[in-house]
């Protein structure tokens, strides 16, 4: 973080998720490419571009990378006050208070509701949802991973508190809730997106997108080492609205 992104002070509370930085950076760059594709191949830079990070976590890694690489302004949200306190310390210690803002989501089941204000407009949202549906599933996945690596069974090899690792229904339920709520705020955001870990999650998510009558959606494959994942992005903007948004916000 210090060498590549000029982050002098970075720390997380004990037991919170320690993110693999290259994978997080990949998602940010994919988001930038997505915006660039709608802007004649030119990635838009600077504080006019606003990103919303759902589940910013104690590590605040997505906003830090996005601001360092592209100078975007970011709003990060979380349901965990301890995580937000940690993220706030990171932001303040690196003097990024004007570029990165944090908001508490007080209702655990909500994602955009209570976060996106009437006057808010975001160019892209990102999210790395908990992809397991229970703690037992998360532990089982970790045991399989350590076995495949030829290591003795141990605790989770990446840390993380409960809300970082699993939620009822897993990533499918989380993504479907995102899609449902995005309908209410369809014109507050240019692109909505979320990371999806499991290939088997895609059919239900595609069905939800079609039911939401989105104008367009994309699946962007990513891979780091042996891990494969993908970004699902969708927009409610038609070609005319895309042109208007680009001329107003990107140029």
C-alpha cells in the first residue's frame, strides 16, 4: 500500500479481514475501464468522478486505491461501526478526508436505502459481498483450501468477522437485494456493480437483472493466481442518457 499507492498509515483491528491487495486493485481498474469504455476509451479522472463502495470494511482498501490511481472521490459505507472507525482512522491519518467520506448503514438488511441521498449521483458503485451463506460454509471452504495447499487445518486463513464472511443467502441474496434496491435509485448512479465469486451464482443474478429491466449488464471475468471471480455491472441508462451523463460528468 505504501509503495504503490502512497498510503503511509494503514492498519486494521484484530480479526478483521486482511484483503489481498492485487485482487482489490484489479476490481478498481475494471471499474475504471468500464467508465472509460463509455467515454471513448478515456478513463475519467479527478474529483468529479464519484464512487460508492458498499461494505468499505475496516481496511478501506477500495477507496484508497481508487483515489490514489484515479483521484476519484469516494463514499464508503458499512453496517459495522468498528470497521468504520478503523477506516476513518486510515483516512484521517493519510489526510484524505476531503476525498473519502464514510457513512454508516444503520439497517443491516438495506444496501442503498438510507445511504444514497436524493442529491447524490455516483458514476459507479462497487461491492465485495460476503459470498458464503453461513459460518459453517465459510469454515468448510477454508478447510478445503488448506487441504488442497497441503497445509494442516487451522482457523480462517484470511481473517474476517462474521459480516465480512457470510450473510443469509450468500452472495446471490446480497446481489439480488442490490439489484432490487438499485431500481429505486436507477438514475442516481451510472453503473452499479458487484463482485461475484461463484460461477454458479450467475443464473439467478442474470434472472434478477432481466426482471429489473436494466438497459444493459456486463460480466467481467477476473483472475489472480488460481482464484477466479467476476464483476457483474448493470445500468438503467439508455444511450441518450449515457451521452448526457458523459457530457456532464466526464468531460
